[in-house]
């Protein structure tokens, strides 16, 4: 048993999502969105933390970390859990963050995802994106969507991940899961390879740069179903982010490709449930319509908000409307709604009227 497994078991027992280890500080864990020191744990000295971190990664990876001050990989605590590991350096020395990766891939129904996302599993081509800030559950939602395809469709699925998080076992589909840095140098390289692999579905763990986004659009144009993530806070900002990554003289081309291929965007955030009990996701949904394609092609992004508001019959919704529905049902409290909303003014009155914790 590795030294660090003891801390992982404490994290799992507390139903936490992340373990933070920084040299010169006590271990901390994130539970239902809140971050606090692990009870009874001492400050982590360099030799202790270094021994913990070195023990669970390959010697060649440890050398990479010492040289580059950054390392991403997945660690499995045999038979209990998997963790996404990120090693880095900070002001006082060594540091790492570990995120829990469930062994079992939750279904879209279990995640409470809108029905329209489930319908994406039936699509044969196009670009479908799950977006949101770090820690918003993007990878979990994408894994559930891939699982839906696996359970219902006979497809060849290639995943490009950094690192591989959810391990999918063959059901109706079969898989080629590739880890960036081990199996292929970068997302762009993996996308180039995927174009020659006769695959049906490509999952891109993160679309973060011009080359990756351009290749993903090209793959969707050529008839692949491309699923990916972006760090954007709304469906509308996702359009801007994709177009802006291209040089000015290529943006017209990017708009046309995106108009032709974009099938849907799900932007999500996680909110704390009232009175504890974990977190719940709120989703902004934008799906392909003729009006959406025309607006993207013409650069009329300002029209998209009204288009989403009027597209309820197609499953569209604004994030703030989803948050308001959770608030009305008493699933979240007014302060949490205010903190995660895009239009703060809409929720300010309810948040101001909410009793302080000490008044309850």
C-alpha cells in the first residue's frame, strides 16, 4: 500500500472530490465544493511529500516532473478508486492535486442531464461540446455521453485524454483510448491520427489551441462525430472562443466550418445543494437550428441569447433559467444561485433576503 493511500481513503470516506497537497501546509480536501484541512494531519514537509508523490508514479515520470515542474497522470488505488493527478511546483516547493475518478461511469439520467444531451448519442456527425469552468463536471458528462453511445450504438470510438480518466469497457461499441504524452504527443497529433483510423466517434479531452480546434472542426466536416470540452462559462461565449482562436484572416473560414458542423453546446456549473447533500449541475443548452447556423456564419453572435430563450421546444435553455428552476424547487439556496449566476442582478434580491447561517 502506498503512503498516500491513507489520505485517499479519508477523501473517499468524506465523499470528497479533490485532495490538495502542498509542501509547508497540511493536506486539504474539497468536499461538496468547500475546501478545508484534513483533520489531524500535520504540515507536509518536503521529504514526506516528496516520498508520497514519487512512490506512485513511474521513475521516468518523476524525472519529467523534476525537470518540467509539471506532470499529469492517472493513479489507481487497486480495487477502490482512480485519481487524476497533477503535480506542480509552487512558492514553497512541491505540490499536487488529485481528483477522484469514479470506477463506474454514471449514466446521463443519474447525472440529471437534460434529455437533449442523450439524443446526441444518436448523431452520426458534427461537433458537440461540453463546457464550463474547472471542476464543473465536464469530463463526467462526456464520459456519460460516451457510455450512452457504448450501450446503444455499434461504433468505433477514439478518445484523446490527458490523462485517461474513465476506462470504458466494450458493450455495443469498441474503443481506442489514447493518453496524451504517452500514446501520442499532443491532442493535435492524436486528431491527425484519428483521421486515418476509420473511427466513427472522436472524444477530444480538451480543445485548447488553434491547431486542435481547427482539426476538430475538420474532422466534424468530414463526417465524424466529435465530442470535446472547452473552458468557457456559457454556450454563447463558446462560439466567440472558437472563432477568436483563429487568426483574423481565417476567422471567416472558421465561422463557416462551425456553422456547418456545430450540433450542440452544453455549458454547465455545479452548485451546492441546500443543507448539504452534495452538488447539482445546472446546464445551458444550445442546439443546432438554421437560425443558429446563419448567426454564426454572419457573425451575429448577439442574437444567440434570444435564440436560446425562444428555443425551449428544441430543448434549449439559458444557464440562469436552469439555476432559477433549481432555486424555485428549493434544491439550492439564494446565495449559491447568486454566486453561480451570470446575471447577478436577477438573483441579488433573493440573496439579500436570505437569512445568514447564524440566523437559522
